[in-house]
């Protein structure tokens, strides 16, 4: 099989373990005591660059609750600039106005 046949077309980016909810069924064990982990914003920007360079088409920001990650708009803007399709997987209970604006500006789709 050619290497191109193994291209990573889609990637989940689990940018935080923090969530405003605390669900018993949470697969990620996320909740109000969760953290953003050890990855810096620069690390995530580098991941996005690496994915784009590999030919990935789409990324999904997930957590935890990704809308609680302060630099989500910057990550969205960067991913869009690299030509990636963007989806945000949210519980839809805590989306601030600037995020709605970013979703609209960069053609972000939502999943819940
Ligand atoms: S990430 Fe989803 S499933 Fe997990 S605690 Fe938050 S809302 Fe519940």
C-alpha cells in the first residue's frame, strides 16, 4: 500500500480535561477539577502545523469542554489558516459570545 493511502485525514485534539459538567458516563473522566494538561498553546499550534503538513483534512477540538480552553479561538484561527476543516465537540452549555463569532468567521461546525 502506498504511504498516501495511510494519510491521517482526521484528528481529535483533546485540548482540555476541564468541564463545567460532571457526568458519571464521561469517557474522558473530565469535570470541574480537570486541567488543561501540560500541552502549551505553542504545542497545539505545532500539532496543527504538523497535521496540515501531513495532509490532514479536518480536526475536531474536544475535551473536556473545549470552549472552556481560553485559547480555543486562536487555535481555530490557526487551523483555518492552515486550510483545515474544523469541528468543535461541545456540551453546548457554556459558549461565550466571542466563540460564536469565531465559529461563524472560520466556518466551524459543532457536534454535541
Ligand atoms: S466532557 Fe461531556 S461527558 Fe464529560 S463531563 Fe463534560 S459534558 Fe459530561
